[in-house]
């Protein structure tokens, strides 16, 4: 996947849903680099995660039922920009903008401010996205960011 085209899509998506920041773009670029090998995998090989951001169905449902359910305008903006009628986890696989939007919403729900440097992105991703249960490491995140994003 071309990194400039993907960055532009992330910027367009986050701008359209009023959640743009440089740090959000960089964190999502790093998440995609780490989680899916920068778009190599759209379905987890030995697991349930879906899309370029590798969002698990349980996480998707949690975002939908415990956050977006109460954010009508944001949900409407996502529908408009991503050209979807219903929020469906399968859309994570075939709609890049939707996967990006849902990844941003995941990070939006975290009460801690987004970091502003590569080491910070790696630590934030590990703590909140991958968690202590996940196999990924901050070092892998940094290496994949350097490989795919820089």
C-alpha cells in the first residue's frame, strides 16, 4: 500500500468526522503498520480481528453499543463519509475509511491525551490497543513504523 495515499485517506477520513490531528494520523499509521503489516492482512490469520486496523468484533461491538450509540452526529458523519447505511463489522474488511474511523473512535475513548512522538505512539498502542495480553511489543511497533511509515 502506498504510504502517501494511505496518509491522505486517513487525513480525509479524520477531517470528515471532525477528529483530525497530526498525532491521530501518525498513531493510526503506526497501528496499521503494526497490526496488518500496512495492509497485508485484512483478516487475522489465527484470530477474529478484521480490516487494516485489525479490530476484533467484540471491540467493534463495544464501540458501537457503548460509545457511538450516544454520539448521533459522529455516527452520522461516519455514515456519510464512509458511504455506509448500517454499521457492520464486515465493513472493516472492505471499507478502508470505515476501518480508519473505527480505529480513531477506539483511541478517542481513551481519556489520556494522544502522544506526540514515535516512542509515545508505541507505548500508547501497546497499553490500550494491543494490551498486556497481546503478543505485540513496542519495539515491533517502532520497527514497523520505520519500515512502512517513514
